[in-house]
C-alpha cells in the first residue's frame, strides 16, 4: 500500500487539490483587471470569427491571447451568460491550469533528483504559497504565465536529456505559448539557444544541434503566430511593437511601498526583492537562498562541468531563471504593477533552489535532511492554517516580518487588497447582518461594483449601488487611500481583517 502511495504520490496530490478546487472556486470575487482581460479575449474572438476590426484600435491589442481565447471559447460553447457564471468558469480553469503545472513541477523534480519525497515537497511549496495560490483563481495574466513557465522548464529538462526532434518540438510549442502569454518569456528561447550552441561546441555535433534548434524555433514561431491575432497582418513589426511596449508599459497609478506613495516609473531597485521577501514563508526563503548560494559556489568551483549538458545544467537554469529577471527589471528600470505579481514566475525556480538545498542535505547528512524537512513541514502546516483561516483572501498573506509589526502596519506601508476582492466578503457580511429588503451601498473603487455581480441572484436583488450621500454603507479596500477616514471614524461597523490589517472597512452611515 505504501509503495503504491509513494509511486503515485504526484497523482494523489493533484487529485486532492483538484477536489478542493471544485469545492471552493465559487468563493472568490472578481479582481480589478478581470473585465479588461475578458474584453481583450472577446475583441480577439470577434476579430477571428466576425468581420469586426475593433482589435486594430483596442488598447490592449498587443496582449497575447493564448490563454484568454480558450476562456472565451468555454464561455461561448457552454452558453455562459451571467457575470457570475462567466467569472466562476474563468477562475476554475485558471486554477486547474495552475494545479496541472504543480504536477509538472513534481515531475520535473522527480526527473532531476529521482526522489518523490522531494517532488512532493516542491508541489506543496507551490500550492502552499498563499499569495500565488489565491491569485491562481482570479489572475488570468500572471498565473497562466507561471504555469506554462513550469511546463516549459519540464520540457526543457527532458529535451536536453533526450536530444530528439520530438522533445524539442514539444519544448518549442510550450515556449511559444509562454511568450504569447507574457513577452518576458522571450528569455527562455534566448537561454536555450545559447546552451544548444554550447552543447554543439563540446559534443562536436553541429548539424544535429542545428536541426534541433531549427525544430525548436520553427515550432515556437508557428504556435506564437497562430495563437496571436495581433501578429497576423504584420508579424515582425507588431512583435517588435509589443516588445517595446512591454519594457515601459502603460501603467501610471499610485502605489504604496514602504509607507510612501510612488509611481510605477519611480520604483527603486529593491521593489521586487522586498515584495518577494515579505510575502513568501520564511522557511521557504531560507532554503531557497541557501540553494542559490550553494549553486553559485559549486559553479565557481567547476564552471565548465556545470555548463556542460547534464544534471548540473538544470541547476544553472533554475538559478538563472530566478536571478536574471530580477536583475533585468532593475537594470532596465521596467514599469511594474502593484506588488510582485508580474514576477510570480520566478517563484517555481526559487522552489527548485530550495529543493536543491534539501537534496544536498539528503545526500550528505540524512539527520540534517530530516530535521530540515520537519521544519519545512511545520512551516507548511502554519501556512495551511493561515490559508484556511483567511479563505478566500489568502492572497493577502505577509510573513512574520510584517504581521509581527503593530496592527495595520501592512495596510499603511504596502498595497494590500489592491485588486478589491474583499468587497465580495464585505457585502456578504452586510447581507448576513442587515435584514433590509434594499441595502444602499457605496464602494470606494471599481471592484466594489463588479463584485456585486458575483453574489447570488437573491443577494444581488437586495443591493443597490448609490453615491455616498444616499448610501447606508460605505466600503473601502483602502487603495489610493491607505490612511484612516477620520470623518467616518464614528461609523465603523465591521472590518475584514487579514495579516493583522484591515483589508476592507465597512462604515454604516445610516
């Protein structure tokens, strides 16, 4: 029995998490960007299947739609009409892709280390990262990119091990989809092309590697072109335009960082490192950074051996895919949105650095390995407790460096619920505690309005959105206004709290 469980541990973890998903996916609200993302998919759908030319003038026409279009196909095929049905379907599909990628991460670790215990720990470090797990339902930009990135990492390891045209075909297809979802994925073919050239040099098999590179580039280009309508008329020019737009993107809203209000064009070099460090469990951080140090040390000792094709090559990939994007953002001074969500894709590589540390312990000192595993398991247990207690707002997680500060520290120093999902929870609380047949609500920001549509029809029928002068309740997630509402202090009714901070405040005005 135990042997069977061990053999199929990856499949068991996948099935368990999928079952959890089917019981919970209807609990999540709608994030600020989801309507715009869906509209991008609809514009591209109409461009393909009707005579519409709206894509040519659409503000986000340079967004790839390899993930957004399938979501629209599901919406059309199943005849989903209500906002509630549409967004719940999007949430479930986005999350299932994430869980599939967790299974691919399991397979990748097992392929590299031949150790299913390490593979299970890697799987759990991914799904028990509260910020990323929460986003895996409602973030159809960054989480599909993270998911396909993991899948591409797996096919990369397999391709360089097998060196067959079929393996490089699958690699090219996955990387093409990756670039479509986010252009940051272009670093992957650049890296893989370099190492194919390195292999050709060391192995003296120039023609074979040229053929593999050709299969990879052609399959990548074909799938990228087919899945991105923006490229259909002027593929090269439009791709270059998209690249230019990516480096300095059109986003200029105020953001809160370390207690200061800044613009996306004003972020300092430590923006991503700080966000990553305060919203990742501390034991994960210790293991991951230890792995980075160990890999660098091992590389400096034997650089040629690490560059040559083999298991050590994968370690270089893991390190590079974690550090290089951060360094690129710092050097290029790229525009970033709230938090580190655009950089979520570095987290799987960080997990692989942590697994490298555990593997070193496993091979050198079993006692240290089991001690480290026990400590990691305790951290995971605490994280699971937090995720259960804060459900469905677990994406608002901060580690102890923030939560052990005085109350409201997180809200007053960093963006917390910048996507506004807590409005759904706030409205549900009002509905449970107010028996009025009509409840007049004024939300501070746009997500308050769209989250009304995520309520049940019976709940929605009791709510009407009005201006603050007519409202019974005023709701705020404190975005763009992290300070207190002094004039409304006496009207405080209930606060939705996560990570020792109020993430949504309800003021009862009448």
